[in-house]
C-alpha cells in the first residue's frame, strides 16, 4: 500500500523541522490518506480534481488490464478475452477505443483502484458484473495464478464482498479452454477430489478440505525449497480444492 500524503507530509516535515518534523508530518499525512482513501498518486490527483473517477466500463477494462499484466507479460489470450468482453458489452467504435485505452492504462498499474471500487459498495449487480469479468480474464490463459487470485479477492473486499462470495463466482466461471461439464458431473468430481460422499456431514467435509489444503499449500513447498514447477503444481491443486469446496458448500448449504 502506498500513502501519497504520508510521504509528502514526511518530506515537508523533514525540510522544516528535521526528524521530529518528518515523524509528525508523516503521521498527519497518514491520517489524511486513510480518511480520504488515498492509495496512489492517481487517487490523490483525482481528489485534487486532476483526474476524474473512471466510468463503469472504463473501470472494468482498467481492472482487466491490471490482471493481464499481473504476472509480468500480457498474452494473446488476455487480449482476445478483452475483445470478447467488448463484444459482450456491444460497445460502439468510440466506446471500444476508450476501452482499449483503459486496458492499456490498467497494464501500467498507475491507477488507484481502491476508491472507485469502494464507491460501488451497495451496487451488488454492478460489483458482480465486474468480478465475473475479472475471473474470466484471469482464466483466459487456462489457469488462474496466485497473483491474479490475490488481486480479485482484494478488489472484492474493497467492493464489500466476502472471500467466499468472490470465490463462488469463480466456480461458476468457465475457462474458455475447459470442456463443458454438467453441474452434476462437476459436483461428483468435487466430492471425489475431497474424498467425501454426498451424505457426509458438514464438519467431515470441512475437516477433509482443511487437511488437503494443509498438505498441498504452495507456501509450505516454497518454504522447503521446492522447485518452481512443484510450487506451480501445488498452486493449481490448491485452486482445485478451493473450487471443489466452494461448490460442495454451495450445494449442501453450509458456511
């Protein structure tokens, strides 16, 4: 997290009153940052009237651009997914150009996203639309990386959604590379993955999920010096466990 007026306050305080001034200026700046929800230079410029808040579709494509670039390289699949979202929205030529510009802006990572997303709290349908599009972009290249997941969960939090609510949308998103599957087969596969049965008690399902999650969590392998390939494999396995558990929990109606 970056606090712009905290930095400015500390620098001004340092210039006026050395170290004590820097501490006081930084403290006052942090209070201002938190109160105004400033988390970047872009958000500060917006507050000062220099940059207007992004419109709904503009914000969407900024998010998609940020996701596409999150692992360091934008792939062709990400570009095709962005175009698919433009077609889905039925954008005209002018709106399409604006969406392309917003996508490119998102790749730079310069836009502060916390404030515009928090302004959508209470707009449940709009928030769900954004999150569904984000999950589709994250899955465009056939896998959802840990950084992509981290970003979407963070944005969901800023929108006022809980982690299970955001993850539940991922369950219902289909990767374009995945073969179509019926709801019943997906449910049976989820049961198999967690080694539970349709009549298992909720506590039994929870214990099975936690045990498997602990066994396959990539952080454990990374700390033990495992190869990058094994860490990626564990990350994919963890995602499968998340999806399976969310699907079973939704079907059985427990939290």
